[in-house]
C-alpha cells in the first residue's frame, strides 16, 4: 500500500509537468499575444500554488507555536 501511494504521486507529477509543455515549433507558431497569454496564465497558476503553500506553512507554524 505504501509503495502504491509513492508510485501514484510520481504519475501525477509527470502529468503535471507535461500539461503546459510546448515544443519550440508550436510555440513559435503562436502569435505574440497568445504566447503572452499562456505565459501569464502559467505565472498566475504558479503564484496561486506558492501562496497556498505559504499559507499552509504559516498555519502549521502557528499550530506548533500554540502547542509549545
């Protein structure tokens, strides 16, 4: 059971990496506006993930601090 959870996590990470991967030919065929839109969408998504991670870290830190 433990090993299956590890393998499932790896599969999710692999799928996540290839979600926005463009090859250079397709990327260059896009217009400047399309490339900018895709880039800003990816930046916004990564920023949301970072903010959520920081929020969870702060919450855990506060829980630990209250226990002590």
